[in-house]
C-alpha cells in the first residue's frame, strides 16, 4: 500500500465520499500477513517508504515465490536481492514480468514506474566490485532515484577519480563501493559536501579477511560525512542513498 | 572562507566591481596553510561545507591553539572534539569566546550563528551513552541543524521509544547512539523512512569488546536505511545527519 | 534407563519383591557402554533427565547406527541432530520407526510418548532462521514440552512481535532464534518475566562473521533474564528451555 | 510497583472499594519517568518481575542518586551493580539504609524483605572469581532466592566438586562462575538435570583474552542445559537463575 | 641415517676397521639433498631422532613420491601425514610396502621395527575427534612408543574418565585430543603427574571458530603440566609425547 | 607507453623533428581508457614504472581479454596474476604469444625483453609455498630483474639456509615466502644488509588462521630491514623487490 | 604431603609398625581444606607431584597468607607466582623464611631442599623476556630440576644460539621464552631431539597483539617436539619441563 | 666495528703490514658479548650494516646503559628507540654526548657522522602521527640518509599531497606514516615508482583497534610497491627506507 493511497482513503472518508465501513475494509489487513513461515510486513511501504525487500538466501524457492506474490499485491513493486537461479525461477513462475538483473543478482518489478528524481552516483574501485555496485544501483533505481555510475576508479590511480570531480558534487548522495583497502571512500568523502555511503566488499584475499579490511578503513575514514553499511551490502548502500535523495527531491517538489 | 563569500568575489569580478588583482589577493592563499606540523585545510568549508574540525588527541596544546587560530580566521567558526582540559585551556587562551561543552568534550565557536534549520533527532540507549550523544548533538548544531534529543530509551523497555514514535518521523535524519547490544538502531530504523545514522559506543564490558558488539549489530541491521560510523564517533554521526539535514533544508529554501 | 525404573527397582528390593542379585543384574551395566569408538553414556537419562543425544557430524554412518541402537535400548527414546541423509539412512536401517524432521535436520524416536506439559515458545527473526528454530522446537518436544512458535518477527517491524505480547508471558521459557543483528532477544527479554534462551544463527553475511554479530548482541543484551547458547545451537536452546519447563511443570504436578 | 499491588488495586476497583478516579491516580504514572538524562522504567517490576537495576558505570553520582531515589519509591527495593565508592556515597546520601556489599561491588535495599524461596547454588572455580560470584549471589538473593555457595572448586582438582555432587541436584538452578579455561560449567552441567547459567570471568591473562577463552568454552559446552551470559556478568547469571527459581517456587506455592 | 649407524661408522674409523675414505664416502651426503622443489633434511634422524616427516598438503603427488623415496633410503622409516588418495597412490607406487592408516590419514613405513617401549596414552573427548587422535597414535607408534587409547570420554560424563583414572598414571606421557570446549585436558591434567599434550580439534561449530575455542581452553588450563599444539595437529601431539616417552624409556634402558 | 618513448617524443618536439600536432596525437590518450567496466590506467608505466597489472579474480573472461588487449597495445608488455584456466584461455585467444606459468598461476607477455639486471633472490620455507614464490619470481622477472631461488629452506633445519649464507648478500633485494610460523624472514633478515620483502602464505592449518600467523610473525620481526606484504601476495613481494633492484641497477648504469 | 611419606605410612601399616588408627589419623584430612574462599588441594603433591601453587592476582593479601600457611604445613614447600609487593608482605608476615625472587615475581619456600637432578635449559630471545624466563627457571628449580640459562639469543642474530648448540642437547627438556615474532622456538626445536616447551611473551607492541603473534608462531612451529603454553606463562613452561625432567631422572635413579 | 675497518685489517694482513696474531687480537671478540642479561651482537654492523639498535621497553635502566656503552665502543654510533625519561637519563649518564629527540622518543649518537646521501621522504597523514614519523626520520638519518618530510597530508584533503607530487619522485624511498584508515600509502604508492614503506599507527579510536585498521589497509594496498611494517614501528620504516637509499647511493658512488 502506497502512502498516497492511504491519504486518498482517509481524505475520502473525511469528505464523505467513502463510508467508514468501506475504508475499514480496505485498511482491515493486519500490518502483516502471517504466511506461517513468514510474517509479510504489509505496511512497510507506508512506514518506511518502500515495500519489504526479499533477501533470498536461506528461504526455500516456494517461500520466495509466496512472499513475492503477497508483496507485489500491495502496489506492484518488488525488489529481491541475492537471488540465485532457483529464486529467479520461482519468482518468474508467479510474476513473469519481473526483471532479473544478472550481475546485480537482483529481481525487480515496478508496474507503475514513476519518473526518477534527483541523482545518486555509484562509484566502485575495481571491476571485481561490480556485482555489489550494481546491486546498489538497481536498489536506488527501484526506490525512484536517477543514477549514474563511475566504475573502476580506485585510488592507486587517483587521476581516474579526480577527472570526475566536478560531477561528484551534482549528486544528492554517493555510494562508494570498494574492496581490498577501501580507501576510495575517504578520497571521495574529502572531495564533496554530500553524504557518502561506503560499501566495503569482500573482494581481495589474505589480510582483507573477507572484507574486514575495507570495512575498518571506511569506519575509520578521516573524511566526515562518510557512513558505512555491511560488507557486500550494495542493497543497503543504494537504499540509504536513495532515502536521502528522495528527501531532498521531495523537498524540492513540495515547494 | 564560506562558499557565499567565494560566489560574492567571483560575481564582483564578473560585474567589474572587483579587479582581478584584488580577487586574486583574497583567493591567493593556497588551499592549505602549512604550519609545519599541520597543513590546515583552508578550503574545506568551500569543498565540504564546514571548516576542518580539530580532533584533539595526539596534538600538543600549542599545536591545537595554532590550528584553532588559523581555522577561526576563515569565518569565525570552529569545532574541536575530544578536548581534554589542556586543549580547552589552549583554545581559550587564544579564542576566549570559544564555548566548552563539558559532557560532549567539545569546543565550539560560531561568531555569526545562522538560524538553525530542519531537524536532527539524537537518540541514545542509556545514560552512559550521553557523552557520545552530546558530541553528535553539538556537531549537528555547529553545522546549522535544529536538534532534539530522546535519551535513555534502550530496547529492553521498548515502550520508551514507541511513545515517541510520531515525533521520530518529523526529523530529516536521526542519530542513534547505543552501546552494549546496540539494538536501538534497528528498532528506530524499522519505524521511520528517514536516514538513521547509527553510532556504536564503547559502553559495556566483557563481550562488548570495547564497542565491537554494537558496531556489528548496527552493521548487520535488518532495517534498511541504517548506516554506521565508528565506535564513539558522535562527531561523525552528527556530521552526517547534519549534512542530510542541510541538503533537505537547502532544497526547501531554494524553491 | 528412566529414573522411574530405577526407583521401581530399588523399591522392589526394599520390599523384598526383587532379590539383590536380580536387581544387580539389571543395574550391572557400567554407566557407559564402551563401543570402542564411543562410550555410550547409559545413565545420562538418570543423571541429566534425557538420554545422551547424538550429534551426527564427524561420526561414520555405521557408528551413528550403533550408538542409536544402544541408546534406544535404554528406554525407546532417541534424538539425533545435524543429521544428513547418510545419518538418516543409517538410523532408519536399524530403527525404522524413527522420525526424520527435514527442516530441523533431526531424527527422533519416542516409543512411549508422554503428554506434553507446560509451554515453551520458540520465536525466530527471519524465515532463514527456520532450521535452527525447528531444531529447538523438536528438541523441546522430545524433552516433553508443549511448544508454540512465532516465526519471522524480527525487530525491523516491531509491531509483529508486539502483537503477540500477551501470549509471550504464558510460556515457562522462551527460545529466541535470530541471525543478522540478533536484536530480537533483547526486545523479547524486555517484555516478559520468563527465562529467554537466545540462539544466535549464522544467517547473514559480511560483518555477521558467521553468527558472531548476533552472538555478541545477545551476550550484551541489556534485558536481564536472557542467556545465550552457541551459534546455530537450536538443540541447546530447546534443551535448556525444556529443562526449565519440566522443573516448573514438575513442581505443579507434585503438589 | 509490585504486581501484587496492581492486582490489589484492580480488585478493589472491581469490588467497589476503590473509585476509578483513585485507582487512576495511583496508576497515572507513565510507564517511565523522564529525568532528562534517564527514562526510569517504573513498570519493569510489573513487566519483568523486578525494578530496573542500576548499572553504575558511566553515570554521574548525582544521576545514580536520582535514579535510585525514583526506583526506591516504587516499592522500597533497589539493586545497583558495579558501584564504585562515589556511587556508594551518592546512594547512601539519599538512601542511608541501603546496604553495600563490598566484594560484590553491589548496593541493595529491600525494605519489606520476603522469605527466600527455592534454592540457587553459586559455584566458582577460583578465589579470584569471587567478586563475580558474589554479584551473582547478591542478585539472586535480591530477587528472592535462597542461595548457597561452593567456591574454589575448579576442575584441576575434580574431587573438590565431586564431593558436593549430591548437593548440586537440590538446586532449582545453578550459577557457575569461572575464568581461565572455564571448564567447570561443562563438568557441573554433566552432573545435574538443572539449568546451569555459566558466567565467564576475565580472571586470567594472555590467551584468556580478558575472558574470551572461558566465554568460548562455555558456549561450546558439550553438556546440554548450560546457557551463558556476558563475561563478568554475575548480575545476569544471578538474575536468570533467580528467574527460574521463582517460576519453580511459584508453581509449588500455587498448588 | 640412524644415530646408531653413525656411532658404528665412527667407532670403526677409530678402531681402524674402516678407512677414513670409506667413512667419508658414507658420510659424504650433505645434511640435505636438494631436489630442486625440496631440500630433504637427511640428518634430521640424527639431529632430532626421527627422519623428516612429509606433510602432504600443497605438495604435488610426484613431489611426495620423490621425497618419500629419498627419506626411506636413509633407514627404511617413513611417516607421511594428511595424505589424501593421490598422496597414498603416489607413495604406494614407489614404496609398495608402505601402510595406509585410513582414519588417521597417515602413511607409515618401518622396515626394521623395534620393540615398542614405555607407554603413551591417547585420549579423545568424542567420536568425531578420532581422525586426529588416530594421527597422534600412529605418530607415537612410528616413533617407537607403546600406545593405548581411551576414546569418547568427554567431561560432560565425567565418570567415563574417572573410571580409567588409575590407568592414566602408568603412561610416560598423555595426549588429550578434544574439540568443542576442550575441557578434557584440564581434567586429565589434574589427575596425573605426567606431561599432558593437549591437541585441540576443529570439531564443533559456531563459536568453536574452527577450533579456536578448545585451543584457548587448553592454553588457559589451570592444570599445570598441560602443554598445547596446533589445532588438529595429532602428529605434533603424538610426536611430543613419544619424545618424552623415549627419553624416559632410554633412561631406564641405559642403567 | 614506456618512459623512454615519452622522452623520445618530447626531445623530437624540442629538436623540431616532430610537430606539436603529431606529438599531441600520440600523447592524446587520456591517462586512462574507459572501457565501461574498467578504467585502464595507460600512464601507469610512465608513473610507476610498469603497466597496470591484471588481477584476474572477479573479472569476467571477456573483461580480462579486453583489458589485456588494451594494456598490451601500450608497449607489448603484460602481467596477469591469479589466472584460472578461463582467464588463460581468454588472454590466449587475443594474445596467442602470451606465456602461461602454471605453478605461479600467472600470464606474461614481453615482446621486447630487455637484459635482466641486478639480482633478486626468492626464498621459500616449504614446498607448499611454491605457487606464491613462483608468482614472486615471475613478477620480478617481468619487471626486469635477474632472479635466483632457494626453495624449501625453513628454519626447522637451519643449516639449509646457513649453507647459502654467502650467496644471500649478493642480491639487491630478497623475497622470503613462508607459511606456518613464517620465521624464515627473521632469520634471513638477520643475515644480510639488504631489503627483505616478507610474503606470508596461507600454507598451514588450524592456528595459522589462513596465513594470519606468519603475517603477524613477519610484522613483528626483530630483524630490521624486513617489510611485509599481504598473505599469498607473491606479486607484491616480487614487485617491491624488483623496484629496489631497478633503482640500484639504474644507479649503476647511469654512472 | 609428599608421596614418600604416604608410602612410608602404608608400609608401616603393612608391617604392623603403625596401627590403622594412627595411619587414619594422619591421612584423615579431606583431600582439600575448605577455607571458605578457597578449597586448598592438600593431596595435589600426591596426585600431581607438587603442592598446589598460589597464583596471586585476584586474591586478597590475607587470603594469600592463609593459603600459603595451609600449603606449607603439608611439607614445607611453597611456590607463589605473580606476587606483587602486597602478596610478598603477606606471605613474609606468616612465613618469614620465604624467598622473594624479584625479577621472576615469585616467592618460594623449600625447607628440606633435595639435590637438583637432570637438566632443564631456559632460553629467552630478548632482555625484556627476562621476567617470564626467570619465572620458568624458579619454577623448574622449585620442582627439583637443575637449571641453566641462555638469555638474549633471538633469531635475528642466529649465531648467538648456534654457538650454544652442543649444550642444548644435554638438557632433558628446554623452555624457550620469546615475544615479538617468537621464532626462537622453531629454531631450537630444529636443533635438538628433546621436548621444547615454548612460552610466548607479551613483549612487543602493535601487531604483536599482546603476545598473540608469538603464540601463533609457536603453535604453527614446523619443528616437531615443540609444545606451547599460555602467553607469559613462565610457570607453566617451567613446570612442564620439570615434569619431564623428573620422569627422566627418576627412571635413571630407579635402575 | 665498521665494515671499512674489517677490510682494512684483512688487507693489512694480506700485504704483510699486520701479523696474523695482531689481526686475530682485534678480531678476537666473539661476534657477541655476553653481558648475562644480554648478548650484544657486535658484528651486526658488519653483517647488517648498522650496530644493534636498543629497543628500550622492558629493559632496566642499568641494562640499557650497559648495552649502550658496549655498542658505542664498536664505532661511536648508537640508536635507542622508545626511550622514556629513565632510559634517557641512564644513557646520558654514561654517554653524555648522546642526543635525545623528544618527539621521536629516540636517542642517537654519531661521533663521526658521514655526509648524508640520497633522499628518503617521510610523510604522515595527521599531526598525531608525528612521534612515529619522527622516529622514522631520526632512524633514516642515523643510517646515513638525507631526509625530507611532508607532514599532515591525509587523503581527506587530497590536494595537500598532490601539490607535492613532483617532489615525491626524487626520493629513493618513501616512508608513509598514517593511522585511522591509513589510505595515504595507497595514494602515494600510486603516484611514484619508488619503494613505499607504509607504517600504520595506533592513532585513532574505536574500530581502528589500536592500529589494526590502517595495518590491514596498507597490507591490502592496491598500489604495487607498498610494503608494510608493524604498527607504530617508525624505526622499522626508517630503517628499511634507509637500507634501500644506501644501496642506491652506494651504487652511484661505486661507479
């Protein structure tokens, strides 16, 4: 259920165009649907601005399909992450119009897409960071943001990012995806006065300790304005950036 | 140097009100001043929206004083964090009008304070988290945000935060400060559609491992929209929240 | 050997209904049977209230079968955990009436099931936590507890657990299973005056460090009454809860 | 507010002995009192069976005194842990009848002590574990349990605990406090069919890593029925044991 | 080359039974043979009492075969550990009389076996620890020790080890192999006045962290006389115990 | 583009042999080529002395091929590391003359090989360290160094390294590759007055923690002159040694 | 009670020289004395070959004095480790003839010293390791071993240990104490065919992580025959070495 | 003993200017002097190019003085690091002309200083890194290098380092000292084709984990040519850089 629909219903009640009984009917659903193995959080779109997102690992394909169905009923929007082939097949079997983003390992559905607003820029340090960066981009897009990307611009060749310096400040928020030493977030954070969401990746080996190294690097960033999400959490990075982007864009629209 | 002043100078040059020579004079400073032991980053206010902030530990009192002097020259604004008594004395000796915030261990100076805008809410889980929460609040204030606080509302008494639920959504960004298990960030993140900056603290003992426990909790938050800064980094939390707040407020003002 | 049988034997000796020799015969078994590769702890049912449980990993199928046979001789009860298909086949080949619980990866046998008593509630935060939660439920059931479940009620949608608040206090003990940030244990612990056994799971990725994050969260819980078992140890959680449940139920029955 | 008092009030309303207005007056307090720096959780006694406990570290002495005052108003009971001399002085200044338990670093007040019920046994492995063990004992006592202690019975001299074997099974719950390798919990857990709450301590050096070693030992205990709390958390161990003890004792009393 | 052979040669030179030239011929080998990919340490039997042992992982099958050949030339003795099927096949192809110990994953060859001396007892806590325990036993045997085993005697059923208490003191050294919480080493160490070599295993899950838990337990053992080797290092445990055993036995023989 | 070519171009411009336009043409390339998924750093040979190196993991085969093509255009030199079969096939399909070094898992191309200069010695402790040692050797060779190797000379047989002591000091730099306890770096570092680059490997098991043990050993080396690179980073070790070697050789040549 | 005394008593009973009653009197003591805060393990000398040792930290001075008194009654022998000045004063006040070893931080008492037997050599890598090495030496001496020391012979100057090579093999056991990278244990282990007890120390900084680095080094030693005790546990190292030494010496004496 | 003196002696023997006896006299010293508590490594200047350096922590003042005396006898050169006031006083009492470098916490003596050669540049990220950076500079100077410094040029203000870019390539080796996220090493490493020695510092808090964060960052540097030393090991960084510098300079001189 989108927030707009809620306002519509309540306004209709206020104006007398809708009886209390009818409104109650539509609102009657509990804020969650108990599927037994899952309590689908129907009101999250209302409460947090986007339907519950399906994190696929650990769920059976039939469970994923059932949750996807239930979520898509609310407003025709869907985002499923970390989807392997079984998950893709399961969702496609019930929602054939769902789109599979292969490198991002994500599935999206948006039956009434709105015009993207604002700007979120996604950067990544190396080619191997692409799956996570793409997850961030797909997520931000799913949440309504216009997105741009600057890929493979790690700090060992600092001119690669400096050449795009001007462009960076046009974004409402930036997502910086980097593995190995993860220093890109600090460099970007020092160049702009925008929120930088840093996403460490597990790209690397040895003393990267599966992403611990860039995670610590980013948490210790001496550039203010940098905040961090979990290792490989492209979704979280894209979501947080899109949240800021929407707030800024909404402010502009309101006026 | 504030951004406004830069625009002013350049416009004056464009309009012929200022000779290139005079403009050059004012702009002549390198983007940093080399004090020998420190390269003060003069243009950061321009580049990142706020003058360089003094992180006091590890600097000699006389160094702190010299940096504070140089920074304050740019625009009469200053923020120094983790200031012990020696740092306070050093700054006060050169900037007697600087304000010491004891619990926050911070020093601020703002000779031409603007009206605070927007809203940043700072929450903390327990009384022992206050120093970090206050550092966040002072920082957000120094960066121009209107702030409110909800303190001692940890999840073991969940009604304490639920009673303030409505208020939470009025903020442009929230800072959630928590030690021990740090679960508050997830609960708050699940209640609002606003960016939540989570600040783990070293409050606790044993398996908190000096803040590692809440840090991991927050990084693994199942609530989207939660991003994390370093342990005890109230400054970072307040800064990131204020950055979002300013972007949103600026959007509103512009229209 | 069940405790009741021991009391029976000793009483019969006391009353003269049984000769010392006969009693000795039945009691003659050493407290353990040495199978060479395993010392089956025959008296554990007596000492600890339930026969030794078979933890399958690392044992050869034929060893599992042999131990299962020996244990089941004592009283017709059996619990084997972490059973893969080879373990299932091995046990079924010697005990065809053993029951395989697929999602819980457990095998049980109870030839003289008693009426379940009391109440243990098992909660889990997400669908991916189900295998561990089910292991807890099966274990508690095997130890004689009546059980209920509340699944997929993580803290990011706090209303999902609050809606079941009243029910929580009817349990003698609760098992809270959660991965990722594991905050559910604290929230539940703050709502009831019952022992909460927290079971962290390895569900998650990156900075969850295979369950370290929820483990630390739960150990640092600010809600008193929460105790913790090993990561993914649904068995341990169910066992401890059932132990409390039996003590409470037994007290009631005695009067 | 004790639960009994609540039932009393509601019964009086039901019977007409108390007007709704009067009852409302007494119940009027919010479930928490906002002291600014702390939100005192007044209803916790009702919800969780004991007033909020004051964890002293990180709180200013005047804050501790104010919280202690507010808590003690509810029912004359108080427990403050990790109290240093300043905390002791602060509480004594407002509650002169509060008792200081030096080795346990705890302060208690119980103006209407009830008869202790059931039995909680507290064991510790070495003399250096005494402060934590005593904190557990004081806490269990404060929550109404009868307590006994078996101190300095570490596994390197296994006969020390075996000699007390019979006694162990008379407890409703046991608290096992141990540092260094923490093996005592497994040994005790293997001897009884009662809940064992294991409390690792930071006693030791080197590879004990401030209590990490016994924490891991206890979490990996091969004895079922052992659950674990945070390092040095004598309070948590005593609380959980007392919770079980009260449930068992209450069951007995009810009949 | 065995030490005895060296003494023989030198004595023969001394007595004139062997020319210096002939002796030089036999002794001519460098203390190591450079195979290019490996420098086989020929004199180790002389220096350390046993030929170099082949640790198979990371070596190509043909390398293993070549090293095995070269080592076996010195005295007809060989020990290879962690041998997978390819390693077994490689060694068998050049040394068909080598023996494969399947559960121990070891290969031995001893063409002139001496009478085993002294006594080394190998204990393990659970059935899953058997591969490591067997590696210890095979190693000790290869180094000339008489061995006995007590398997599956973990501390959760303490009577299983106490029943063998008397036997323990008859050993010159004991190897205690245990995973999970690893408490067995402390209990055994407290029962005997013999060196106890503790071998932690990676048996377990979750907070065992692949053997870290029993490793720390054993390092923190409060029983003096317990020393520790690497996780799963059955070879190291057996070797150290056999070294002690040989010293003690040799002393006896000398007299 | 090699540095020599740049000097050539600029000299030709200076001397009038080349028009500015022609020079500009050749220099026109941006310092990086944006392939979309990768920003190939063309000027790195100029800036850092060697073309960008391809780290294969995480890149798609077609991406690897494209980058290899682009890099080889600059000067006919190429180095790709951690190449699996797919990577080898991809590069060979576009650069059939590229050489695959199987044990080193590396691919090289050098169409105009210069005479190797100076000397880099690569040592490794055990046979299992060979893949990493070979990666170091291949890398150093690719960067123009003459190389020698001393393999399988771990400290448990200290005479194996002492026998080569004189040779060690003839190198301009040494690469010491070792897993398990990694002590070889300290011993070598104590024998020479040359830079020693220590490369820890993940060879080992248990408490080697995938190379953490030798990493820490090497970082704590009491022998000055030892510096360390990432676990298994043979490339980094060979690169740093070759860098020193080139500087020293260049100095000699210049005179 | 020394073992000899026990044999004496029992023999006297056998021969009729002592009545059963008298023997019982002497043997009447429980195997431990319960001092309330401590259960002094009287029979440890019998069971493990040396009276219980007092580990001072965490014990109150008066407790230390009481335990020391009780232990010294058994046979006039005493060893207390990690004794600070308060502990020294406490013991001296009740046992004025106790000896304080300042650098070793140990206190010993041996009223009927026997002739030292065998040989234990204690080595340490650096001067800063002396307190731990001395604790090992004092402990081994207290347990009856003849001891020698080789101090400050770290591997960065390998000739320092090689010059003493011959002497090393004369010991029954060696204790190698080293901090920083801890490589000395492997080098020594490779030179002798004697048990080497490795004691890591917390000497060092940074990535030594308070002794973790040498601990891991030693656990991963590629030299067989090396076993390890806790960080800074000179006592444990000396005890284990002395245990071996006594076994070997006893064997010699028996013949 | 300087290498030059050794060559002199041997040449004199060769030429007949010095009798073998006299030469033997001068060379007679063992390669180390055994002071009991320390084995001073006299030949290290010969073997490694600089006398043994005194690492002060853990040594008694009188020991430091004795070692300093002995070392200075060899050639009038001395370097002592991590010197507290007691160490300074001890050395000054025997070597009054020793120089104390306060911020670097170092003491040097060089009675026959040679002309500094080559160039080592020391960079640090922040003012708080100065003590470590200065230790590196003093060390490099003591080893004969000409040094320059670029301090407080962290990556959050990337222009601060870019402005010095040209200068960087004039160094033979660079030492990059940085705490917090330690990203400076990668940026510098990407700008030059010179060896970069990265020194992580413990500057920072929280998730810097006492320098672990920058250590991991530097080890994972994607810029080739970067090698790493221990946390806060300014000495090691300066030493390694000076070693390279000397090799390069020596090459130049030789021609």
